[in-house]
C-alpha cells in the first residue's frame, strides 16, 4: 500500500516541513531512549493530540496506513542495527495501535506472530484507546512480557486531547489488572489545564489503585509544537528557547508539588520522573539497564526501596575496553569516546539512537558533544541535571502551598 504523501527524512521530522517535499528514509525500527520503536509497519494516528509531534508532519489526525505486514515486521526485528536481546520493542510507535479496526487486526496478528518467535524482548504498547479483548487474550498467552502504557493525563475531552475518552482510559486499567497484565500509567504532558490540585488528585487516587506505577513527563517542545500549545499556555511565547538543548517544560511549581505530594500522601506507590526507562525496569523486576541510577530523576522519583537496592547492587562503572567495544559496534571511532566520573562522552555529533543504545549496553550514562536528531527532536542526549524548564502560568496556585 502506498501513502498519498511521502515521509519526512529523520533529521527534519517534527520541524513543520511539508512531507510531500521529501523521500522516505524511515527504517522498520528506530532506536529510542527506552526501546526499539516500530516505525514503518503502520503510520498515521487519528487521535489528534495537540502536543504530538506528528501534528507537524501531517500524521495526526490521519488515517493509519499499513506498509509492512505483521509477519515481515517480526522477521525484520533482528536486522535493526541497535537490536539486542531483552531490549523492549514498542509496536505502534507511529500510530495508536488500538485506534481503528484495521490497526487492532494488524497488531493482534503481529503479537501472535511475535509470541511464536524466539525473540525474548518484552513488547510495549502505548495507547489512549480501549485495549481490545483479543489483544489482551494474546498478551496473556505468549511467553514474552507485554507492557501496556496507558496515557491518562487528565486532558481527555479537552481541546488538547479532543478525541480521548476519560472513562475508556480508566476502564483499561481495571480490565488489565483483572487479567494480571502489566499496566503502567503514562502521565504526560503537564500543562496548566491539568495542573489543578483537583485534577492531579483525581488521576493519582485512581491510578494508585490499578497501575503498577506511573511515569511522569512534562511537555516536549519545538517551535511548531509551541505554536500549537500557546493557545493553552500563552506564557510559552514570552521567551525564546533552544529546543535542541531543552528537555521537559513544566508549569512553574507543579513538578516540585508532585514530588512532595506523592512522597507524603502516596509513599508506597511507585512514581518515576524523567521518562520511561525506570518504569520499564520496575515493571519487569530488573535492575537499571539505562544508566539512570542515582541521577537527579532517580533521586526525585518515588521508587521502592527494594528497587533502589536492586539498582545499587548492579551499578558499576564500565571499563574503557568495554566502552570502546560498544562504541565500535555503534560505528563510533573508539578514540572519540572518553569516560568522566559519572558518564561517557562521545566526541562530535552522534545519532540519538546510538547514544541510547550505548547507554543500554553499558548500563551507564552516555552523552555526546552534539546530537544527531531522530524524529526531529531530542530524546537521548539531555543531561540529567539540566532537562527541566519551568514556565510561569496565569493560575499558578503552588506559591500558596
């Protein structure tokens, strides 16, 4: 099947460039921070979230289109340049896998094929739609773990998430728990609309009863997405940002409030700040394999003591020989990497997927002097201590706390 528009090259995706101008450069799988993402099986998402980078590429709202069969997608996995056993694989990263009858049929068949394969890698789905019964049935009966990231932001039904249904999301958590399947709460983004104490408490009170844990992110931006979101957060326009060096944008005071509130009122419920890696390791009962242990996001997260002990016991600084071997596998000149006290630094511009894979293989922080973007924005090269940007907002109530 052929698309009516051609795909945008990786280095220009998410930059508001008309996709009709460019040829397809996408591989079947792309390395992201926490997993390999399937990026050429099904493309296009009808969900229409205003903060999604697909808005700028004409991929949302859009009818999902199939390009590679489920069987071929599974067969192609081992050919991904950064493939390693146990690396999670996110299926549906260019769509919502449960958004249409066609996508549901596609990913049900893919999951069946995957379950019959010899791959040990966990599978990840991320969705704002109802998890189909047939998907849950297959997930419960294959040998590989399946992680369901349910996006529940408190924005459902607003102009920011106009096609998302609040009750559908809540029922997902209940139904997954009843089947003993792994449901992780994806809480993102934070904007003024969902930053009231009432909305925060509504979400926390519910997910703490049904989810394994929550992973919390702020808002990711580039110029195009900022333009989309200024209607809902006018203060984003009041200064210029270098988005290539920026991480999460937060309503001022909210992140600090969440850290304090969760620690005091939900001390036994695991909540991970930053991104998805810690939630993956916790859900799978593993130690840190992403080089996040004892960074600022690790220290600020509401992580169970047993998980911290597990990560502490496995923490080690890799040898220079190990670092050079991994760099060579990633096509990086081993002479261009060096080790500092708390991280590995790669000289020059390095593709973000290679940075992520090096972190995973070394289980240690890795950064490069400059980043080569994947999908038009930076998921991998933000220094742990410098990624949070707090932005003023009109109805900030946190100053009275």
